[in-house]
């Protein structure tokens, strides 16, 4: 079932697999990646139904939303290092088992603490799966062009899964209880488990050095604090919240200590010296940039489609499909375009195209309409195609024995970029929305607690408008949110154009390493 293993001076791997088996193995990796990516977004649709049934406290609701990404971010580096030492195939299959097992526990989670525990277990499984899929692709494909194509498939599936989450969740919630949004993971992950057992070779670093437990603890603490701080900054009072700044300071201390330990060892838990290679650094910036506006814009546009444009959750999921369709096409086309035009051109074009999509939202004359939103979504999705070339640069720049470190750094950049996008665009939109709605005449005379609820979010304003029978308030809240969306789009566009210039300066003029 498993390819035989032979040793080399710096790595432990079997003989090269046939072309058919390599691509069949890539299909198994893609199936698992699709599930993990869907799980990141499906909760956005399931959360209102879940909250209505379980009635969690505000703190519990926050943990239900955040615990998955916090555990995932904190364990990416330790799990990648574990895979290098214990075996990448073995770690990946264990991750599949944990993810499937946690999903099967959802029906038993009849209270908020149970859901939090399940989401935490899903985060552990996801941390074992995500960086290991990248390192396995690095091991499976030794030809740079073939590897770049495989990484294009990886990027396409990742974007497709994230965009499909709301659509799948919306469909399931119209026909089944909220638990179905999690149980849908099980069939695909079991297919990936069986295929992985049959197709994937074992691979591990032959002489990885001893496990640095203290560095693993520092990575866990630092990344959890950093992602939590970024998420907290994105909330209404986040920029002035002392606990957010304290968490950011704690993250800085832990991650600085972690970096010093890694740089001071010959056998580090994470090989940070990879940043000394310009192609690798350019690839990391490219991996960090596309998720930032993608996640922030998707969050805001999903609200606009449902609460301002009047779409149902299912219809909103369908209208978000252009971002996935364009992302899949761009991810598959990016590697051959990079070989034709150069990696620098494609890497810089990605954030520039994404910035153009955000600019379409910001500068559209007159009222914002559905065709404009669909155009913006298509451009935002197309811009994520640069992630495929960024992945190819990252994995090609890293020797095979450092594939785990490269995969962990790329996935960490992706997770951090997503959190930053939601925090930055969400903060800008929230500030503009509250400023515009506070001055609206429809709120004059409303009870203070209801006025505060309306100013907190567009959903809150719609609920207050229904309660007080004030349709004018709903209209004015939708107008304020639309203006906030435009402002956030403008800020995001400026950031993306700045990223494009940075990538252009960092990326190699010639394809080095070749794609």
C-alpha cells in the first residue's frame, strides 16, 4: 500500500512515483483541502441558526467563531515540524482521522461548550492537514513545471472550498438542521483517508535534529495571541481595547523569542533562514496578500447581498460564486502564464487585479448595484491566482528536507492574511457605518439600547427596524453600510497596489527557481 522508503543524506523518501499515481495522490490531497477550506466559511451561514437553537452567551459565541482559527494558527508550525520527524503521510492521515472524528461528534454537541470543543478538534486536524499537503506536493513532484501545475490545483481547490462554504451551508440549512453543515465534511475526508492510505508515499527528514519543545510552545502562544489580537482589533472597540494591545505585545515577545531560538540552532523547529532567499520571501508576501481583501470583502459583500440587496442565504451564496470561478481559472492559468511572462509579472498582477476589483466597488458612480458587485467579485477572485505562483516559488525555493517549514510558513501567512483582511476592512467599514448611522434621523427617539444595537451592525439595524416598525431605518442603515463598503474597498485597493509594488521589487526578474 505504501511506497517503499529509501534513505538519502538529507531526507527519507521512496522512489519516484508514476505520473498517474502522482496526480491521483494530488486528487486525494485536494479533497481534504476542499473540506478544510469549506469549514473555514460554512460557519458564517450556519451561525445564526446555531445561535438561535443553542442560545450561547456572547463570550461562548465568540469562542465558537474564533477557536477553530486560533487553534489552527497556533499549531501549524508544531504540526509541520512533527510531520518532518514522525512522517508526513502518517501525520496527514492522523489529521484526516481527527477531522472526520470531530465532525461526527457534532450531533452530540447539544450545548455551546460541546461545539467549542468540536471546533477546537477540527482546528487540530486542520493544522495537521494544511501544511502537510504542501510538503507532500513538494515531495511528489520533482519537476518544477509539474509541481507548479499541482500547486495551481492546490490554490484553486483552496479558493473553491472557501467560496463554496456559504453556498453549501445555505443549501443544507434550507433542508436540514445546522449540524449538517459540519457532517458534510465526513464523506470527502473519508475518501481522502482511503486514497491517502493507498496512494501516498511516506516521507520524513532523515536527520531532523531533536524536537525543540520550548520553541513549539512559543510558536503556539505567539500565533494564538497574534491572531486573537488581530481579530479583536477588527471589532467595534478593538482599536482602543487594552486587552488587544496586551495580546499583541505578548505575541511580539513570544514570536521574537521563538525566532531567536530558531535562528540560533542548527536544527531549528522552523527554518527561518529561508527568508534569506528573495524568491521565497516574494512568495510569502504573495501568499499573505490575496487572502487579506478576499476574506474581508467576502464578509462585507455577503452582508450587503442579504441585508441591503435582499438576497436569501442560498441566493447570496450563488451570487458569490464568481469569486470562486475566477479564482479557480486564474490559479490554473497562473503557472503557464508565469513561464510565459515571468513570475514577477504574474505575482505583481495578482494583488493589482484584486485592487482593481476593490476600486470598482469604491468608485462606481451612483448607487451600488448587483452587476457592479459581480464584476468586483470576479476581479477579486482572479487576483488570487497569484497564490499559485507564490506557492510554486515558496516550495521550489525550499530544499525537500525543509518542505515542512516552507509549508508551515505559507499556511501561517495565509491564515494571518485572512485575519488581517477581516480586521482592517471590517474596522474601516464599521467605523464609517457607525458614524453615518448615528446621524440618521430615523434613530432619533429610539431607546438607547436599541440605537446602540442598530449602530453595531447592519443586521442589528434591520432587527431594530423590524421591532420598531421603522422601514426608513432599514433603508438608511443599508445606505450607510453601502458607503462603508465603498470606503473599505478604497482602503483595500490602496493596500493591494502597495503590495503589488512590494512583490515587484522582491520577485526575481527571471524565474529562479524555475516554475
